[in-house]
């Protein structure tokens, strides 16, 4: 667990002593964002500037707790790595009280999602060189969690059998959103129990409005930023696309903490997923009512879809304790979340 003052370090000896079997499935949870866009809402709800992953915006559990509970159906806590910031210690200590076996990597500074993902991949490879990894952001809402995690399991199994591919989970879009990445599916390369795997023709991160409308009209998918890959393939992707991150961390001199501070900042979507050299594929999510809760508007949209909006405090605060009926939830699960 994370304790106040923890700094970036090597995998703990306790983990080495109970090393998992080779070729296991691991989870990486990205909980390192500072949540500036949702700061007015979390400040109104909690009286502090906690990032949104530590806030209960939809339901009684924080978004991080929801993510860990969702993942735990498929991947045990001892194979779950939470990537966070050292400055988040006071929030994370509380959130992980019921997850003592979850592994934590606390970054000393924000170097973007590419460095965070690469760091976790290096960490996992040291323990399991044949591992498969699924990456989960910690600020998502998923209504039908059983269907979602079942689909994740199918995609992870495909990656285990076909380790050259990095497979994104794509969501059917509700509109021409410019704040998401977009995936243009190409030829089919595989089958799952529910759906298919397609090669990615192009990945476009946060397109301009005109392009977003064209992508929406063409049947492209939203990028959920949940993806599965072989740990060696993930490391190779960063080596190929981000040598300025790979070199300082993979061939470091001195401590890992010092090496991390020397890396340049990079966004995984732009630096890696947009590269045409990558073996990138996509699987469309079933209808599970997925949303990325990155703005107050999206939180409000989800609460309205569940029939649970009410004011908290003053202004435009939104309920953090929905009381929707079963029928509300059933209806919401069968319609797309608004864009």
C-alpha cells in the first residue's frame, strides 16, 4: 500500500517471494490525473481539491473503488498495479484500506500517460516476463459491469494467443465528441465470443470538429483507453515510439526516482497509438453504457440518464449518491450515454 512519503521504488521483496505464475494476466490502473476540469465539483462535494478518481460522483463508492471492484472479478489485487502520484498519498491511503495486496507505483512528477504505462510495464515484466496486461483508467463509469469485464477477459485471452497485437476497446459513439480519441476499424483479424477484432486503420486523438463529424458518420469508434497487450509488446511499443522515455528508464543510471524525473512528458495516445508502425487492433464493446467522466457535463449527463440529478451545496453541484430505480438503470443500460 501507499503511505505518506512513499517514493518511486523497485518491486517490493514481499512480491518477489510470492511471484505469480509465468504468463498471468495483470491490471494497470491509471490513477495519476489531477482532475482539474472536475475540481469545482469535487471541491463542492468534499471541500478539497481531490482528483476525481478519489471522489464518489456516481454512487457511494469513489471512481477508483469502482474500478478496483470491477477489475477484481477478473484479476486479483496482487496482480493489480495502481499508478498514482506521490502527492495523492492522503487520498489513496483511504481508498486502498480494503485492498492491502494492490501494488502501488507513486510517480514523483507527472510525465504523462506514456511514462506511467511504461513504468508499470517494466515493473510487471520483472515479475512475469510472459504477462499480459490490461490498462484501465480510474475515472470511468460502466453500468453493466459483468458484461464489460467479460468482454475484457475475451480480449485479454485473444492477446495471450496473439501477442503481437495491442487491442483497444472501442465504444459506439453517441455523437461527434472532440474530446475523445477516435478509432477507424479496418479488416477483421479475429473473432471473440461476442464480436470481432479489427485491425485499426487510423487512430485520431481529439480531432477538430469537422473531422469528428466525419468520423462519427463513417462508423468509427470512441477510444475508451482500456486496452490489452503482452507486457513485452507494450514495452516494445514505447521503445519504438518514445525512445526519450524508454532509454532513461530501461537503461537508467542511479535510482528509478532520478531516472523518472529525467524523462520527457508524452501522451500515450498521441505518441504511441497514433503511430502507423504499431500492430494496433480494436474490439467494440457490447452495449454496456460506458462513459469517461472527465468533465462536469459528462457527470451530469450520466446522472440524468440514471434519473438521479439533484443539487449538492450550491450552484450546479450534482448528487454523489444516486437513488435510481432498477427500471431507470435498465433503461439507461439500453441506450448510449450522451456525448
